[in-house]
C-alpha cells in the first residue's frame, strides 16, 4: 500500500506557516518552525513504519462456498483473527469482477 499524507498532516503543516510569517521580525521563530516541520515529518515517517507492520499472529482468511461462476450464487466469508492484545482499525474492501451481477447487497 502506498503512503498517503492525511488532511490532518497538511493542517499541522499549515499551522507552521503562521510563526514562519512572524519570523521576519523575530528571527529565532524560523528555527522553531524548521524544528516543528522536522518533527512533523519524522512523526509521519514513524507512523508509516509502525502502522504497516501487523503482528505475526494476525490472520485474514477469505473463504467461499463454491467455485465462482457467472449466474451462480456464491457466499464469500472473510475471517479476521487477531489474538494479539492490540486493537486494530482496518478498512477492508473485497471486490467482485465487473462482469458479475449481484442478487443481494454486497456489503455486510
């Protein structure tokens, strides 16, 4: 999965512009803004490195009742097992081929 900066990151980065605009009259504010931006970018890199690593015991399994065929109903189940003590917020998306039509709602 590629790395994407969030809206919160850009808001925090924009907040650094306010003291930067004042640094023309108070020169030491410029150093503070540079330190703030470095800290913000360091936090984004650390978040990327930490959030992409799932524990070894984390399991994701996709099962279906029969072979996929156009015109046939097939149940698809996704089992997520997290025996680790950590809580994860995940966004899961399972798509079907565009040529298949669904009889029931695809979200559960």
